[in-house]
C-alpha cells in the first residue's frame, strides 16, 4: 500500500458529469489530503473547472477520453461502444493496472457493473459480485447487500455475501465480528426459502471468525438496525432499498404538507427548526451515498447518478476507507475459511442456475 | 346476495383475542348496521363481553369452539390440531357452507392461509392464492400483492394477480380501470426477470378490459402512488411491506428524538400539534389493516395480530366492502378474459416449479 490513496474518477459519469464530480472530489480531498486522483474524461471540460479548484488540480492528473457511457446505455451497448475507450472503462482499467487503488463512478449501474466484471473479474472462489450499501438505521448504519448486482442467489452465494459484507462492516464500523442476518419473510407457511435456509445452516454450524451469525431478519429489522450486515439476493434487496427511500421521502412530504396547512404549525415549525434540521440531516441520502462492488479483483464504488458534490464526496470517502483499511485482503482472508453449504446446496444451486438460463 | 352482510369472526385469533375482536366488531357494526356476525370461539369468554356490548350482541350469534390456533403454530401444526374444531377453521368453514359471506381473523397468517386453501380451494383457473394489502401512498392508497402468500411466481401467476388486484382496486377506489404496474428492479443489467417480462408482454399485448397496464415500477413507485395496483411475488412483496413499515416508524422515531432534544423544539411541537396529529393519522397502520386473500372460493381477511379494536374494525370494513361489492364475481369475470402468457411461459414456469420443489 502506497502512502497515498490513488482514486480513479469517471469524471463524465452521472447526471451532471464534471460539474459535480470535480467539486465532490475536492470536498473529499480536504477530508483526506492523502488522496491522489486520476481524472478520466473530456480534458477540454475538465481543465477550466480545475483552474477554479487549484487544490484539486495539484492532486490530480487528467487522462483524456473521448467516449462517454450514457446514463441510459444498456450494459451491452456500453461495452460495445465504451470498452477500452470510455472514461468509465478507463477508470476501472486503472485499477486493474494497479495505477489506481479504486475507481468511483456516478455512471449507470448496469454498465459500471458489466465493465467491472469483464475487466477486473471476480475474486478466486466467488461466483458473482454483489453491490453493498450503507443503510441508515435507528442505531447508526448497517451494510445491506445485494442491492442489485444479480437476481437470485444460491445458498453458497448468500454465505459468500455474508463473509464479504462482514469484511466491509469491519472497516466501516470498526468492530471485530459484525453481526450478520439473512433477510427472510416472516410468514410461517413459507418461512425459509431453501437457499436462505441452507445459508443459515452453514453459517450457524460452521461459524466464521469474522462474523457473528444472528439468524433470519425481516424487512423491518433493517431500519431497526437489528444486525450490522443484512444479506439477501439482488431482486428483493433492490426493492427493499428503493421502497425504504420512497417511504422516507413520503413521510417527509406528509409532514411538510401537514405543517403548511396552518399558520400555528408554521410558527411551531420555526421554533422546532433545529429538530427538523437534525431530521433532515439524518435522512440525507447524500450521506450514505456510495454502493460498494464486492467480490471483484479491485475496489469500485458506484455513486448515485443524480447526487450533488457533497454526495459524490461521500462516495469517494467510502472508496478511500475501503482502500485504506484493505477491503480486498480482508475479503480474501475471510473467503479462506468461509462456511460451505452442504450437499443439498448443489441441487438448489442448479435449480437456481436453470432459472437464470431462462431469464 | 342477502340484504345483510354475514361475517364470520375468529374471535380467539390475534394477540388479544375477544378483548380486541369484539370491540372492533362493534365499531365496524356502527359503520355498517347491515352486518350480522357469527362469533366463533370460547363461549365462556365471549358471553360476558357481549353483555357489555348489547348492540353487538343483538347482531351476533355465538358458535362455541374449544380449540384455538396459537400465534406461533406452524401451518402443519394448526391443521393437525385445529382442523374442523378451531375457531379459525370454523370461521372459514362458515364461508364454505355459505353461512357467512366472509371470514375475518387476526390469527397467524400461515395457519389462516393453509386452512383457507385446504377448505375453500382456489378459484377455477387460479394456481395459487395471493395476499393483497392497502398501501398508503402520496396520492391515497394502492393495492399491493402478493405480500406473502407464496414465494416466486410464474408469468401467468403474475398476470392472474394483476387481474385479481385490479378487481379489488375497482371496489376500493371505485374506478373502472385501475392502473397496474409490475414491480421490478431498475438496474439495467438485470432489468426484467423473465417471469416479470413475460407477464408484462402478456398484459401489454393482450390488454384487459378491467385494468390499464402501466408497465414496470420500482420500489419507490409504491409509496409515490404511481399505479393503483402493484404486482410482485410474495418474497419481495413481503420484504417491501415490512421494510416500508420499518422505515415509517424509523422516521417518526427520529423526529420524536430530535424534538425531545430541545425545549424550543418542544414548544414548537405543541404549536404544530395539529400537523403532527395529521401526520400520525396518515401513518396510522390501523387504518390500512386487513390483508385480503385473493384467488380462493370465498373472502377471507387477515387482520394484524397485534392491532387494537380500531384496527380490527378496519379489517372488518374491508371484508364488508369485498362482499358488498362482489369481489368474487368480479375476479371470476376478470379471469374469463385474462391475458395468457405465450409459449415461452411454459419453460419459465417449469423452472420456477423446480425451484419450488427444492425449497
């Protein structure tokens, strides 16, 4: 590990491109002066912006690229026209070439994941990567994965995600053995999809030095902060994440509407402004911005496409931490003694694979 | 249809049994004086409570039962010791025998669904029942299903749920062609599980006089109220529901904590109390209590087990509406011209079935 943390930025990614990425990069740089940036993108657009950010300019090197992956490109399209030449690809490629320690992009998730998989490949023993996010809870934050890398998961993939998520949680929360729960449904009749049950059995019986297995958790346990790490397959994980975001916004909107309906309430609002600001800060999606791609031979961070500079800076921050506290070697170490799901896992995995083929 | 609506109550169901069910039944009776109740449960406990509710007593008939399905019974246990003899079974049985128009229970979901399936059977052409709930949104409410009857769904089952959910939405919202969306994930790479795509194609191409197909929706569209009916399979639906409940509670708790931190905020709270009360009412889970079992030869409503009398009354209300506005014949009519998923559906359905076998 070098004494600096070298971060490759896809400057053209996201809804606002350089106008958000560069100011965001500067905010993160102030917090972590040991960052050095590789800026991949249109030099003609980056140069003038850097002139306005001399501090950032000093810590950065521009690598000009002509091609931009669009926010609505399908992964296949992105690979076809952006492979080897786009700012997104080149940022990831810098990680593969060990010219950067991690890559951060606000570009489209599907394209970013496809390019990261093709270019970096999955780590030894890991079938599929996952996307982990930080989820604000009643007691702080939890790591939740997979929030959308792939649909369906065998028992072993769920176990692997538990190990990877715990490695990330050890860094983020600075605890030795994070608690891990498997997301499940609470209706007795159907409790325990077979894959989830298998993963639970393996985690309980084999144990793992890097995590404390808690058991099954339900949807409302996520926000309650019942466990440090919540593991689920990508379809339900993505829906849970979007549903929670929507609900938080909905409640805030209700409150705003209710307050605007009366003068007395407006006065009360002014008096309680400090509390409302605290609430707003707590719910600020920018603070937990940054999806971490787990299971690849390199650190790649996905920022929300529509975020602002503050939000992008959070994504850079999390990339910085993952590098500084050695996410990859922690995952590799964890995988060495990962629990294995039993003989029955084979059957479930092949049924799941078959479903994948048809989809 | 008789001029009264005859409702069978599992008086022993739920965390509080008769102490909540009977006062709840009375609240609903005041709103709908044309209800007549069949009360299934322990006569020795019901009689004295009825004495305190003369109005309810007049509209009710007690049928004594000795056996109670416990909240933690597994469906198989419930069937073993509660079949033919429990208050839950007998309430459902009254529907089968046409002695009641619907059954309402706050007992455990898995047992209730198992007994309802065994006793009432699914409607012609429907493979599996679903549980639909009313979900509070920015614009009112939406019908969301399946929130936990079964895991996984073939394209055809998703289409059938669209038809059933629309039938329910026509009653609840009094609109001729409710809009219907299929819940999906927004990550480009994996957008469109095959089953969801097939269902979307069938709904778009065949059309249906009873619904307006909107397309795919994501998790945050549910609370936004983008469509009147949101269709998904039971695992992700249950997780979305629990996650939203957890998030709403979480935001309310944040707000409470923030207000309690300063005197000024507390004074502001007092002034804005009307607005907070409006918010509380809007978020009141009791008002949208009542899961509707769809696809069975009879109307069965599941109330939350931990709700109070007001909440139980909401579950009775929705049962009343489903009977009064003829849910079953609307579903049957809708199924006659339901869209059929194409030839490829067979392959996906069999892969999905295989997954079921292993789970």
